[in-house]
């Protein structure tokens, strides 16, 4: 199932060259870890500042 929720990034740790493990705290689910693709380059579709700690 897919859920859309807001959360605060607690930490971000590299897993390998392509992925990072990001821990996020949400009101609905508490603390959750996600395996997310790393952002590379300026032309990336994902803004890298979204995954820096304490970002909302």
C-alpha cells in the first residue's frame, strides 16, 4: 500500500553506491527506515536537500 505523509529526516547513511538508508519520523507511523536512491548531479529529479537531517 502507498501512503502519503509528512515526516522529519533523522539520519541518512550510505548503503552502497546507488542507495542510502534514510530514517524518518512521522506522526502516523513513528520512526521508519527507507531505502532510497542517492541523488547524483544537478539534473537529478530529486532535490538532495530533502534528505539532509532535520529537514521536513
